[in-house]
C-alpha cells in the first residue's frame, strides 16, 4: 500500500491521527503529516479506515 495526502484539502479533523498514529501526525496548525507512505501490513486496516472517514477526502491509497 502507498499512501499520499493532499495537505491543502486537509481540514484538521484529526481522525487519521486517532486511527493510525504510527502513519499520520498533525503539524502545529492541525494539518495532516504523513509519517510513512508505505505502512506495514499491520497498519493497513487503520489506514483504510482513516481514508474512509476523512471529511476532506485528503488521504489517497494505492496499491504498491
């Protein structure tokens, strides 16, 4: 899995950080920061859920 984020679309809800804190973080303004663009398989379900619940649809997933 490859993860990308569209930071300009991010609305700083923090859903992704709560669901997958090993993959996502937030800067001082609350905007998503990607900690790894190729998370371990153990995190895939959490990353998929993060993308699904992102209110701005700022998280994009692709097959590696």
